[in-house]
C-alpha cells in the first residue's frame, strides 16, 4: 500500500513538472516573439540613422535657412474646415509638433478657437452649386379642378380650374401624408395646392426629389454654412435659407451660392516635423535669443517642433526636440536639414525588408511550435492517464459478475447463453467509466471516443458489443449457438484481460 502511494506521488510530481515545463517554453517563445516584432524594425532603423550621422552628417544636406526660404510661409489666414466637428475657420498660428503630429491653431467662424491635428483639417474648395431636384421657380398647370389653401391645415380659400397656369414659389411641404407646393397662379387665388394635381406645361406630372437641404454651401465672399430647407422663388430668382458658422441665418440668392468640396489640408510647409542637425556646437535657449539653458555638439540631430520666431537679434529661431541632451530654441543659421546618406539609406531599406521577412518566419515558427507543444502535451498526459487506469484496474479484485458470466455460458439453456453476453457487456460499460470514458450515454458512444493506440482490443470490444445489440433488439429471433456465445464472451475476455480487469 505504501509503495502504491509512493508511485502515485512520483507520477503526479512528474506530470506537474512536465506540464510546467511546457508552459515555461511557451512563455519564453512569446517573449522572444514580442521582442523581435516590437524592437526589430525600430532598432535596425535607429542603428542606420545613427550610422548615417556618424559617417558624415553633412553629406547631401542643406542649411535650414536655404531650405525654408524656398518654401511658402505657414498658411496663416488660410480658410480650413474641421472634418471632425464640421466647423469652418481660418488658420491663426502653427504648426507645432506634438506626439509626432503637426497641430495648427484655428480661429473658427463661431468665435471659438483651438489647436487641431493636421489630419483633422481639410480645405473647402468651391464647386458649382447643385440645387438638387426642385421645381421651385418653374411653371406648373392645374391638372383638374383643385382646392387652394392659404396655409397648410387651414381652410380652403378657393379653387382653381383645370388648366390654370402659375409659378411654383416654394415647397414641397408635407401635410396629411401628401406633398403641397405654393403656386403663384397667373389668375385668381394663390396658395398651397396638392402636388399630385400639378403638371408641367407639357402635361407631365411635376417631378421633385432630394434638394440641397442639409448640405454645406459657400457664399461668394467665402462664408460657409448649411442649407436649412428648400428654396423660395422671389423676384425672378430662387433664394435658399442659409445658416452660417457663426450661428446667424439669412436668405441667399442661388446665384451667390457655391458648392463646397473638402480636400485634404495642404500646409505647404514641410519644416515642422523635419529631422535637423546642428551644423556646429551651439547654444540652446529657453526662448528665442534669451537665456542659454545648455549646449549641443556638432552633428547632434533632432526634430523641429515649432517655429520660426524672430528674436531681438533679428535672427529666426526654431524649437528642436533633440534625440539626446537639452531641448530648446536654436538659431536658424546653425541648423541644417538632415538627409540620409544614399548608401546608408539603401542598406537601411534592405535591412528593414530582411527584418520583416525574419519576423514573419519567426512568427510562423513560434505558431507551429506552440501547436506541436499543445499536441504533444495532450498526448503525453492522455497516455499517462490510460496507464494509471490500467494499473488501478489491474490491482482490483476480479469482477464478481464475471463468474456469473462463466456460469451462464456453461449452462445447456440457450437463454443463459444470451444472459452471459448481456452481462459481459454490462461489465464492459463499468470498466469504460472507471477508465474515464464517460462521454456519451451508451457503450457505443463511449467506444467512439477511444483512440486505437490506447485500446488495442478496441475492435474486439466493438464486435462483441455489436452482437450484444443484435441479441437485445432481435430477442429470440436472433439464433445464438453455444459456440457463438463462447466466441463472443471470449472477445469480452480479451478486452478485460488487456486492462487486467478480470
């Protein structure tokens, strides 16, 4: 008994060590993968950038002053459109680099202002104004006698005869599930009439659909707003109700309106966000031309964050976020635009491509390894479980029912032979449950879950169980001879002896 407990304890310890080792390996592989993907490309890129400057920081470069002088000044005063808020305004200041993005200060038409990411900005471009499908301003003819209303939902103020012509001045408006237009008839009463009673001068029913209502538009003096409803016809021209960005509203002649198309914001200034380097050892200032807060040596590189600012010494200064050391304002004449060495740039590109391929191969290898570890671990633990079951069953006393099976088989009564087979099948079901095969309601269901490698007598178990089912289902119609009964019981016996159950 003591030896049995010792064996169990040793096996349990072995299983824990094996399972723990599997997960340690998986954890190490995940760490390697994360380090490879996270640091691979960034590391190789930084290496070649530093190598570029160390080789010769002044190869293929230009002074910042000459580079900037060829560019237009920042687009201060340029009209913009905030794609996130739908507000229009003008650029007031900037750009500044924050978290790798350029930001611009915008004064909106509604009186508010704020710094906005360049990605969120667009430029409104004037296009031809599209009124949509509206018959307002067109001619219409009464198609039959029709009622005329001074206002929708009000009393009928009169009628118009079939064929009465007029001009559509506003609408459509819905009332009672129907569309109505306001008609200025050539003769008689003017008012609202049902749209389905109107035709054009050729007798075709008036067509109407989606108009410019709800769309952005621009006045010819550059004000942007939203069309709030359909048009009205006045003094020979259509007018549209317009809500401006500052909150005011007005009616605007269609001839004074332009459509609005939003294109990507063109800053037309590429200095902010550029890599730059110090031409010679230079002082770093806390404000342009003010107090010195540190120094940077020749060739030190960084990113231009904001500027330029004109100091009292009549020099332009730029704020630089250096890769190391003190950050601050640097005189423009001591900065140059950092352009990578062509040869180093080529090597860097090749290295990045190679690193990408390597990381993909590493990812594939790790994925395959994880799958194989999981498969091997499952198989290993399953085999251990089967062996433990065999040992446990082998130590059990012979099943008392098996003696009953032998007694039934030695009888001269055919019914006892049938009982022998049925009893042996019951023993098979009990043994399978003790071995841990508990999925399924029937013995057949349990046999389907067994791997052939774990159960060498599986075919014998299936054959014996199949005959048992025939006996159980067909009853006396199934002819069971003494010899066949002995053969079937022998099949069960092979199964039980494999696991030392009898």
